[in-house]
C-alpha cells in the first residue's frame, strides 16, 4: 500500500518524507491556493520544489477543461520532472486526455471520481491512478468506503492495472479501512497519517519502561 500526502505545504511534505514512509504527493488547485501559491510560474516552480523533496509520484492538476488545453498543460507539467503525474478531471475531455497520455507514456491521475462507472471509464482510458473522494461522499451521507470496495471488485474482475488512490481522507480510520478493502494508495493530510502513530497504551508503557530503567540506575 502506498502512502501519499495530500498537501502543497512544503514543511509537511518534508516531515512526511523524513518519517521514511512517503511514496508520493497529491495536490490540487485548492491546496495550492491554501499555501498562497498563485500564478502559473509560481505553481510550476512549486511542483519542482515538491519533486526535489520526495522520491515518488507527484500529482499536478491541469486547470483546462477542454481536450487540447489539457494536452498542452499536461505535456508542460510532465516535462518539469519525471515524477510528475498529470491529474485530469473526470469529464469527457479528461477521459480522452487520459487515453492520450497513457498512449504516450505519461502517468495520469483521474480526479473527482464519485462513482464506480466513472472509475471503470478511467481504467478503460488507461489511467495510472483513479482518485475516488471518499470524505466528500461521506459528507453527503453516501458510503465513501463502499465505493472503494466496488472499484476494487471491478478492477479485480478484469485485471485493470489502474491503481485505486483513495482521496479526500479525513481521519485515521479512513486509512485503516482503505487498507482492509485493498486500496492501492491513500492520499491523506499529515494529521491523519501521524494519527496512526498514536495509542495511549504505547505512551503509558513507554513512560513506565523509562521510570523502571531509572530505578535501576
Ligand atoms: O486531493 C484531493 C482530495 O483529497 C480532496 O480532499 O478534503 O478537499 O475533500 P478534500
């Protein structure tokens, strides 16, 4: 199972990388704006900075919504660094663009996926990753994890190689449940990843071990 961090914050990316468990990064225009990264050149430079911190795949999202625009943008993004994965939205032109990029050995991440049918199309188009947004489905009283299970079943039925990248993760239980279901990748905020570390019995146990060590010294 791969762990990606879902942020454009360089300090948080460094912290996850230093932990030694990071396989990649996902970003989107909202995450860039949250860090105050605006304007085309600044955004491109930021992607380069992210690639310099991590070893794995870095998803960079196109903002065009038409086929030709996505191709132009995607090619520019992928020329920045071989780690770049071009992120395209789950719309008709996005699927056409995913097919083009797949045929030209450019990795893709089809984003804003909310149904099994959309995930099936992304796989048919040869996407490298498909990003179902589980938290946003949960937000509208729909079963986000159920969607991951459905996609897992469909991809396994036909041996699709597209990796299921569970996105819009809100907490540690999303990560644990995704690992049980068989998501290939989770992308999560640092807080949710670090949440996996915590257990009160670990803290109490360590405190007691250290106390007992001191008694003998
Ligand atoms: O990468 C995009 C996705 O993870 C969005 O998450 O929290 O905005 O629903 P969120």
